[in-house]
């Protein structure tokens, strides 16, 4: 298993990643501006789909619904039989399997985006919920890899917070990081703040909606759909890996320092 020194080294890498997130704020703000203008041009079918996703996301938090993954397939990759056993694997093993899963999901997202970009607006209505579903399933798979059970409500809340972090501005990112840093020991506070889960879909719309408008054009939408979906899932997966990895490292450091 890892030493305290090696865990602190890995934790420092994560903190550097968190610091790098601050450099994105200008482009995030800039990216939202066009959509505020184009919002009025967005067909009602897209707004309707986003509204449905709000309800689905709330249902996911409560029950997991249609988005729960088959954990057995993930555990097979880890060569263990339970999520509890996965929690004791070396970080190197977790990272390797996680990277393999991310590569597979990013490739799938690219193909999905290209496929739904063929028909412009008609297939865009299919792409929006499919993309959210893929994001949720990818984060759940990452959770299992690092030894956390997405069937537990608190993990589903953590996953929604990961979604929220990816699409938040710099102020939002800092607030979410503060919440998630103490998630394992003080998740009651996060529970009390989860009413902000609707922000996930609103920021998703503001930040990414204008980019999806390019998919309105049949055939041309293939290129934009593939590029956007690939980047979206890659960002989601990176966030999930970093934040779940951080939780696992902090818990192991706590165990080593307390001798538990």
C-alpha cells in the first residue's frame, strides 16, 4: 500500500489541478455570453428536453433510476467481487482501470455525438438526454473504481456535485471544492445544500447550449456533435477521477495518521 509520503505527493498533484481550474473562468464566462443571445432562437423542443432532465436528475438523486450501472462489470476489471474490496486496492490499480474506462466512454461519446449530429435538430433532442445519461453513468463507474457505492444516496449527491463543478464558474468551483473536501466527514452540510442541483442543468444550458446549436445543421452537425460530446465527457470524467481520487487519498491519510 501507499506510504504517507506518496499519498501527500499525489494529493499535491490534485491541488495543482484544482488551482489550474481558476485559469478557466474567463473562457467560461465568454462561452456563456452567446447563448444568452441565442436562447430566444433555441427551439422549444430543446427547452422541453432540458426541463425533463431537471425532473430526471431529481429522481436520480432519490433512487438512481435508469442511470444506475451494473457494478459487476466494473468489479471484474478490478478483479474483486465487492465495492468494499475495491476500496482497498492500490491507487495505481484504481487509476489504471479508471483511465481505461474514461478512454472507452470518451470514444463512445464521440461516436454518439457524430451519430446524433446527422439529423440536426431532430436528433439533437435525442442527444441531450443521452449525453447526461452517459455523464452520470461514467461518474458512477469512476465511483466504483475508487471504492464508493453509487447505489448510496450520498454518492449520487457527490456525483451531481461533480457535474455541477464541471459546468460552474470560478466562484462556484471554489464553493463546491470546499463542500466536497469535507464530504466524507460532514456530508450533512452538502445534503442541506443539494437544493441547488437544478443549477447543474441551468449551467449546462448556459455553458454548452450555444455550442449544441451548431448541431442544428444536418451533416455539419456530425463534426460539432463529435467534438462537443467528446470534450464534455472528457471534462466530466477528469473531474470525477480527480475528486474521487482525492477522497480516497484523504481517507487513507487519515487512516495512516490515526493508525486505524
